[in-house]
DNA sequence: TGCTCGATAATTTGATCAAAAGTGCCGTGA
DNA sequence: TCACGGCACTTTTGATCAAATTATCGAGCA
C-alpha cells in the first residue's frame, strides 16, 4: 500500500532532510545532534537516523566530540582558509565545465533562481536566500560531468551553511552581493573563462563575508 | 572481560579495517561489498557494518549501484582528471603547511618510511609499497594543522587505491619513481616552496602511472 | 535454442531490545 | 559554602528479527 511514497530508503530521507537543515541555516554551530532526536524529528526508528548521522559526519557536516556526542562544528579562520582554497579550485572548474552542457532551459532556470536570490535579499529572508543561492550554484554544477568535484563542493557548502546563517543574522541580507548576473551572461556567451572568473569572484565575496564569524 | 580491547566502537574498527583494505589494494575495482560479508569478516553484527559502509560511501570509497548493491568504483579518465586537480591543490598545500611543524624526529620517521617504500619497490611487494607510500605522505600531512584538507586528501587516496593496485600488478613495481628524497631534503632545509614542488612532482608522477588503468 | 514467468534464495532495510557509557542532579558531610 | 559520591536519566551501541526488495535459477513454452 501507499504506492506513491518515495522509493528512497528512510536513511536517505533523513540524510537529505538534515542536509538541507544544515545548508539552509536551520541549525546553529555548536548545536548538539542526537540520534533519537533525529529519529523523532522524522518519526522513524533510530537505525536509519544513525546511518544518516554517520554519512553527515563522514562529509564533515557534523563532528563527533571527545565523548560520543555529535554536534555542528564551529567555524575558525583556519578552517575557513582551507575551505576557501578548495572552493576556489573546485567550483570555478565546475562552472567552466558546465559551459559545454548548458542549454537555454538551464539559462532560464538560473535566471529564475537568481531572481529568487534577489527577492530574498530585498526581503531580508535569510533562509530563502541560502536556499536560492545553493540551488543556483548547484544547478550549474550539476551540468558539469564531474561528480567527484561536485561532491567535494557539497561537502564544503555543508561546512559553511551554519556560519553563513549566523553572519546573515548578525548583519542582515542588505550587504549581500553576488556575481550571478555576470556568470549568467558569460554562460549565454559560451565564454568559459568569463564564467570561471565570475564564479571565482562570487566565492571570494561570500567567503570574505563569512570571515566575520570565525572565532580564534 | 577483555578489558584490554580498544575503546573504539565496533563500527570504527570495521571502517578502519575496510579503509586499509581499499587503500592498500586488497580489493578490486568493481568488487561487490555486502553488509553481511563485512560483518562476517570482522565477526560482528550487521549494524556496525552498515554504519561503516555508509561512511565509506559518503567518502566516495564505495558507490551504491542503481539497485541497492555496494561496490568499489572503477576508474575512468574523467574521474582521474577530477582527482588530480584536487590532489594538486590540496596535497602540496598540506606539505607546505607541514614545513613549519616538522621536527627532527619527523624527518627520521619520513626517511624510515621512504626506505620501506624503496625496499618494497625492489622486492616487488605491491601491498608493502602502497602501505609505506601512504604512511609517508600522511605522516607529513598530519603535521600540517589542516584537518579539512587532510580528509579531502584521504578521500581521494581511497579512490585511487584499487586502481593503483591494478596498475602495479600489471606493470610491476620496477617502474615506480617518487620524489620523496627531494621532499625530505626540502623539509630539512625548511624550504616550503621546494617541499611543495617535490610533492607536486610526486603526485603528477603517480597520477600519470594510474592513467594506464582508466577505462573509457 | 531462446524466451518469459515464477519460485526460491540472498540481501537490504528498519524496528526493537538489552547492555554499556555518559550526564547531571541532589543530598550528605566536612 | 563546597567537595564528593551515589543515583536516576539520557544516549549510544550492537544484536536480532521481520518485512521488503532484488537476484538467481529452473521449468515451461514457442
């Protein structure tokens, strides 16, 4: 019965749910995560919750403390440096590789997502901004045939999500700037180099913004 | 009873065991991995085996097929390109960052490990080569205070382990060259730039070697 | 021979339970 | 007041079982 429910296993559902919670700033750095708490949240047993937590821990989205507790890691300048280095390698490459595959439909979708980003910024909607910004970037990255790079990028976004939430909450969304327009224009022209540069600028901008939350 | 056994949970033990099996070429690309098979291998229940598999899957060491089967992924040139790009970003950075922390004891240990590498090459001992080579690199990488980069590097090594085994088995160990001596000398001189360059050369060399197994 | 269909076997998935380990609170005694 | 120890509660961990899903293999048929 209930043939319409997803074919995904439960642990996949929990994984995706928690992943979005982290990416879109619904959790706070330092916040503890318990197996049973997750199971209750989704209304399922502890077994799939455990598997989802292991997966997120392996991706660096969660950390296991010295005892056996699990928590969302806090940001430090050292961590931020490492993340920026790899983001600046991986994401411009993904954007450049996407140029060869981008279609008119993709351009339209990217423009739609970018307008959602702008709306969220104007409206001060932090969660909406984080989600639209993520979807813009990863719609583009999905076009590139580069699963390894994309998964590294996702892992890095998971690490900055909570901090981005904090900094947006502190300084508001008004100061947010992005280079999505330049990227879209470069994509439309099929200019790989310009696409890469727009993405590089976008990342530098965002990481500089996050810098303000880094402790020590 | 057995108070001397490790304080690690079972799933951690299984994870480390399978990780070494993959890193050191004890598994073949395409080889299926079953949850019960792992449990039997270690002599434990299926629950911790599942958690270990989820973790390795999240790290890209294993892949889930279209059905629910788990397997060791095969290498392709596209995957190899992506891995090389990130390795060339992350590992020279780790090596350079390690320079500031390296002690005389570390130098001695690196020389010992490098001699193990040479012995394994001379003796045609593939497993010994893979293990000593890994320990050389990651002893160095552990010195750098850069857990995020190191974990990315480990994830990438997990992806090349099975292929490295295949190519060594096919062409033997005689053709293996490395730049460990140059790296050690640069470390001894405290020359960060030279250390970075030696590591870059070492990676290029190794990835070129693996290229020979890539399909399509 | 080559093919489909169906039954059996193997595997994953998720719930549940018991044991181990950790946390925090509260009262006693100096 | 404060240190210390006991006790209850929470959480993780691993085993086990049932259900669901998938693979495998063989019989029947054109």
